[in-house]
């Protein structure tokens, strides 16, 4: 697993974790977005069994954080998710993932 900062908002760094798969080809990726009703939660909530099943199926996994409500309103939370996806596409070759 490798943690990356995909976005900075003021003094808040927003992270994502990439769980890679050994492969000679770029691997497809599953993006996991935690629950918590937008008011609590973390990218670390993904269960080990989920991660194992995803990797055994040949997929890389990315778990993202986003800013939480009520301090952050819904449009900004959605922007965080879009920015995480955009970051993955922009960094796909470095991450060795197929982000198409």
C-alpha cells in the first residue's frame, strides 16, 4: 500500500491509498469510497477481506478520503471525489493502473 496526497485545500491535505497488484500490464482499478453519511469515516475503513478479494480478482484498489460535513458542504465533497478520480487518471501510468 502506498499513500498519496491527491489534493490540498488550505492547510488540509487529502489522501488516498493505492493497493497495487503484481502485473506486467496496467491493472484495472476499483475505487473504494467510504461510507459514514458524509459526516464521518476514513479511507482506512476498507476491510482486509475486501482488499484480498479485490486483489485476488486482479484489480488494484484505491481508497479515498474526502472532506467531511458539516464543515464541508456537499458540492465541495463531490469536488473532492471528482478530484481524486482526476488525479488517478493523470497518474495512471506511474501507478501502473488502467484508469480508462
